[in-house]
C-alpha cells in the first residue's frame, strides 16, 4: 500500500512558548516557528536516554522516500505509561505533529504522535499489545 | 413550577455533595501531623528506618513559590483546591483518551508534550516553600548581581552553544544538583537505602546517587558538584547537611549560588508510608535569609527507579551545537 504523505510547515502557531523544563533546551534544538506534520512508516525505535527516537520513512510529493528521526519522551515515562517494545512495530504508519530541528536536518520533536486511524501513541493501555 | 423546584433541589443537593466531597478530599490532603500511636520502624542495627521508594512527581502541581495574591495563606481554599482537582481530572482524561482530538492536536507548543511528563495530583498545600511565611524566595543580596555580571563578563563574546561546555550541567547529563527531591517534568523517582553508618539517596533524574556518611567528622575543603554531606540522627529524623559545592554554573531556581551554600535536609517517617521531606537552603551571600521547602512524600513500591544513563544517547547536545553552527553560517547574531 502506498504511503500517503503529508508534509507541510504551518505558517501560524501559538504566539507563546512555555518555558523549557526538560533536561535540555527545546528552543536551542527545535524551531518553534516551524511546526511540522509528518506521516510515515516506522523503520526503527531507539529506546535510549535521555529521550527515545522514532525513525520513520516519509514519502514525499515527488515519490522519494526520506528518512526522518522523531524525538519522543524518556523511556522511563513511556514504560510507566504501559508502552513496551511491542507497542510500535516496524512498518506501523504514524502521524507526527511537532517542530522541525533548527539545523534543517530531517529531525523533529514529536509533540503529538498518533496512528493513522487517530489512536494516540504513548497512552497506557491504548497502544496495541500493551497491558491495561 | 414543580419540575423547576425539584430540579433546584437536585441542583442544591448535587452542589452540597460536590462541596462536601471537595472538603473530604481537601481534608485528606491536609498536612499530616503523624499518628500519635505510630512507632517508627528501626533497622536491624537500631537506626530509624526510612528506606523505600519515595517519588516526588505527585507534587508537580504545587509551585515552588506561592502566588503573591495568597499572601501568608499556606493552604488553598476549598474552591481553589477544587479548581486544581478539576484541572487534574481534565489532564488525566486527556492523557487516557484513546483517540486524538482537536483539543489535543491543535494546541501544540514548544514545550514537552504530556506523554513525557509526570502529572501530579491536586494538593491543598499552596507552595513547596513554607518559610518565609509568604512562601516566596527571599530577596537576593547585592552580591548576586555582581556574580551574575562576573559570569556574563567571563562569557563575553561567547554564544550559548559555541561548545558543549557552554550548555548547562543538566543538559550535559552531568548533574541536576542535590535539589533533586523537588519535582520536575519526569523521572521523579527517589530511593533511600541504609547500611550501618551510611544512608544512600538515589535520584532517577540524571542517575544520581548520594552516599551520606553518618558521622560528625569535620567537612573537608574538597568541592564537588554534589557537595560534601554529613548525616546525623535527631530522634527519628535523619538530618543531612551538605556544603562544599562547586560554584561554577551552580544555580538554584535560576539564581547563581555562592560557595557559602549550605543545604540542610530533614527526613522523617511520619507514618508507615509517608516521609516528610524538609530542605533548608542557607546561602547568606545569595539570599537575605534562609528559606525552607517542605512536603510529604508517599511511599510507592510500584515506582522503582529505572536507569537513566542520560549521556549515552544525548542526541540533543549534538543537535543543539549543529543548530548553532547553521545559524552562524547564515550570519545570524549570537543571542
């Protein structure tokens, strides 16, 4: 099945940014003026500290496949929310809303990550294969 | 008419029920004085036993400093508490929603998303700071501004990301400092272990472990990021005094601290599953008076610490440095 791709940067965003409280500075790494939505297939999940990274393949409007890296939460929190290594399988289609990295590479912070049917990721009990 | 009357009665009854429920919940949140019949457990070698898993994430909704409009009122009113409960319930429902909604997707902003975070529950306590009585940080002494200026002068000409050394110790996965009982976004696990002559305090965030000797041995002159600790027992309370902090980049709540910084922590098991935590920050070269934080930690055997080997995959650091190089190449001025 051909992966539908939707890649765009919205021109508008909330006029304020909350203070960065994570262990690293969001604003030094990601561009708050460049929100982005990506749809793609999971190729790898890196369960690493301080934050997990999801690797996806995104097919652009020109038909070319481009690999992207999506920053997710710390593994500790995700495990406590019932997310396991079985929850996000290679090949799963997901939609990511987040912010583009400031260096222009194909990386983004994953603020909102859902399956293509709208189910949310990282919610205890809702991801496939996770205990309730 | 009758129907309206019945509806009004029902509304009043519901209101009373909600109000009573709020008062009940609020009463449960009231700061415990400890049961008179409680006998503090002892270790096999006779010290008070304060071992256990004591996560602090449940306190995330309580600010360090009290809103100024509350003055010296240390507890919320039932209405204010109810509002905190309502917000907690809303957040909890959003976290548990199986499907994304417009509300959860349309409000993205450049802060960590909820699935990264511990949420915490509503508390009656108005602020973590309990002294001064207004629950706010005391005024800073004039030396602080000199310290800020000196640090700025030492960095003159440097950008915030010229090197990894320009980034904070926290970002570099080196230390969060010893104020780690204060709740943060996530990884709020804390564990206390004891052996004869020592108490070990582990913090999940940044994977830090403090080994506190129970001794009256004098302090040395060796300075470290985590400082030098001495512990003693006062009745059933463990008192840990820590000093000899490295001052380079050290800061508490955004204020650079001095080499006079002394932290006094008190740990008291006030019932079988509650540990009272008190932290007094004493730095006369920074604040005009000491200030104190206090809150009660609930034991949670289901919150084991998970290793947080933060440095191993700290892609953020290389991403931040690369972003700065791209900005330089584009001719953007250093912020």
